[in-house]
């Protein structure tokens, strides 16, 4: 166990700094998933116990994101463009998965804070039932109409020919995405961040191994090209989902999905759907804006789409660990509101935001200094002229996005604080204003009408995200989220 002392009063946060030599003990406890009451004791300890595995979980996800496009990039710009266009559609699945996950984390963490584990099991069970229904509803049309979906995204005929198999596999197996998110949301809400980390490391580790094998046909594996990337992703995520469900059924963490509460409970499902609608709407607004941005970018050709896709993947590589910190804030908000300690919940958000700002500030400097060598890592190298065009778009976009990283740091934490409190409606309204009313029109105006071209899309994204952060700060300080009931 860690040598960091616990404070005697659950309502007091004295901000004790761990003594020299205890940091490794704290990290070890975080990775092992040592049970801890996050509504009492040193707040810094709680943040680190949750944040270390959550950051490592998201770091692995970000490694996969760039590794995937690294391998796909060897197939040419049409393949990379297909990934970008498909993921613009898949983001709708992510919107549902993340929306349900936010409400799941909010309800499970609130019940844990109230010491109601049966209620937490009920909430977790309803989340999985809803996930199954959504997976079936989205998977069937996705499998049937994959080429038509790419055509709607203004993909050229060559991109459709190359990428239909990739799109079909990912849309048909969207259930593994949903369950990976939902079951990890249960773990995070319960405070079992280490289990969530292990499941994603398993999923993405298998994915990283299978990706080159199935794309290029290494050893005994068939050469499936771009479709192989989708198959590898599905197999890896499927293994992660199986690991998660086994842990939930066996009670490896704080919750065990078994007994009389492991059943359909319509009243709890109704509450979960009500909270989820705000979360789903929130991310549908945000992610559908990416579809419009990709359509604007598609008007400049496959080269522009490829450069933009690489830039976004690299940007997400940097931002994923920050989502880990943001998820820690959501868990702390939910559990401490459940324990009737709103002031402690607020302090947790301010501290997490400061840590996130320091991290992304360093990342911003790195991106601004080395954007060109970073983007060049993902180019095929077969056509120097084509690679130079992709590089120019990618470097410019990545540089522009990096200007706003410090603002993104606070925006992510504050949005997750609202979501952890179960106030998913406030972020939805902010997203409508910042993304639909600001980002999309501004991207069209700059890129298509004023002649800025592809960099105009990046400028629109950066400006909209900064605006979102400023509005979040104002609303968070008003404190209405502290009285939200879930």
C-alpha cells in the first residue's frame, strides 16, 4: 500500500504532497487498481489513482490511432482518404457510444458515492441492454449500404472501390465499439480505472499486431489490404470486450453483474435513456460537424483529405491522454456529488484542469516545433509529388490545431465535469452554438468562399474549440451542475 496518509475527515482536502519515495507506490497502487474511497482523504491522491490508468488507457488508444494510419498510409492516399471518410460516419456510432457511456458513468458513480452498489449494478445492466439494441439497429443498414454511404460523403469512385470492404466491416461490427465504451464506462464510474486500462491495452495491443499482418499478408495471414485494417480492429476490440464482460460477471472490480439486479429494469432504463439523450445529442452535434468538415475538405480532393486525416490522427494522439484526465474528473464529480460533497467535486475539476493545461501546453510546443517530421512519418514515399502535397496540408493543419491546445485542456475537463454530474444538456447546447453555428459556417466561409483552402477548416476548428472553452468556464463557475439529479 502507498505510504501516503489518509485524512481523517472526508470533507477536508489539505492538498498533502506525497513524501519522497512514495510516488512509485502511488503509481503502483493505481496500476493495480487498489480500492480507494474517492469521496474522502487527499484529493491529489484520488486524482492520481484515477488519472494514471485512465491516461495510460487513452495513451494506448492514441498509439493505435496513429499506428493504424501509419500502416494504411502505405496503401496510398485513397486508402487514407477512405479511413477519414469512414471514420466521419463511424463517429455517429461513437456519438451513441459516448453518450450512453457518459450517462452510465454518471449514474454508476453517483450510486457508488451513495454506497448503493445494487443501484450501480442496475444502471450498468441497463446500459449493456441498450448497447445491444443500438448495435443491431446500426449494424444491419451499415453492412448493406456501405458503398452508398461513402458516395454520400462525396468519395470518388476509386476511393469507393478501395474502401467499401473497410467501411462495411466497421459498420457491421459497431457493437464491439459500443460495448468497449459502455463496459469501460461502468468501470470508470465504479472507480475501477485499472480494469478499463487493461481492457483497452489488450484490445489495441492485439490490433497493433494484426494490423500489418492482415493488411500486407505477413506470414500465414491473408493479404486483405485496407479491409484487413477493419478486420484487425474488430478482432482486437472484440477480445477487449470479452475481457471486460468476464471481469464484470466475475466481480473482479467493485461491481459484479450478477444476482437479482442483473436484469432489465425499465425505470432505471428510462432514467438512463433520459440522461443519455443529452449525451448522445451532445456528441451527435460535435461529431456530425466533422462529417460536414470532411465534406468541405473532400472538395479539395483525396490529397487534401489524406493530409487532413493524418493531422487529425496526430492531434488525437496528443489529446487522448488528456481525455484520461478528463474522465478522472467526471468520476470524481459523480462520486462526490453522490456523497453530498459538491465543493470537493469542484476542487477536483480545477486541479485536474490545471494538470491537463500543463500537459497540453508542452504538447503544443512539440507540435509547433516538429510538425513536418511528425506528419512525414505517415507518408507512403512512392510518389514524391503526391507526398509533398499531402505533407503540406497535414503540416499546416496540425500547426493551426496546436495553437489552441491549452484551451482544449480546460474545455475537455469542464465538459466532462458537466457530464459526470449528469448535466449532459448544457454541453449539448454549447456544442450546437460552437460547432453548428460557428465552426461549420466559418469553415465553409474560409475554405470555400474566401480562398483560404484546407487551412481554413483547421482555423475554424481551433476558433470553435476556444469559444467552447470560454463558455464552459463561465457556466461552470455559476454552479448549477452541483444540483443535478440522476
